[in-house]
């Protein structure tokens, strides 16, 4: 079971701040593929992966990161300075 967290417009498109997911995904990219297959709202949120960042167990990562032993995956837009 993995906790999946959504922030900013990702959360708005999916309609949830977080959820627990039972997954067989080997990587973050595989997890995204599973999510997109669920419902249109996930497809909308993950339509452009270049507009997203991912953290695995609270460490900035990328979509090729393995999920073995991972407890949390978070998706969010890139941070902007200011």
C-alpha cells in the first residue's frame, strides 16, 4: 500500500489531497499509467508529465524511480521562485 499525495492543480483536477493505493507498479511511471487508466480526472492531471514533479518518500525524484519499499509518492507542479 502506497500513500499518494497530490498538490496544487494536481489535487484540484483529481479532487483528492491524498489516497492509499494498492499497486503492482515497479516505477513511478508505471504508477502514473495505472492511475491514468482509472478515470478521466487522472488522465487530465497527468496529461503533461513535463509539467509535474514527483517526490518519493519526501525526496525529489523522477518518473523512473523504483517503488519497491516506498511508502509515499507525491505529485506537484514545479516550484516557482519569488
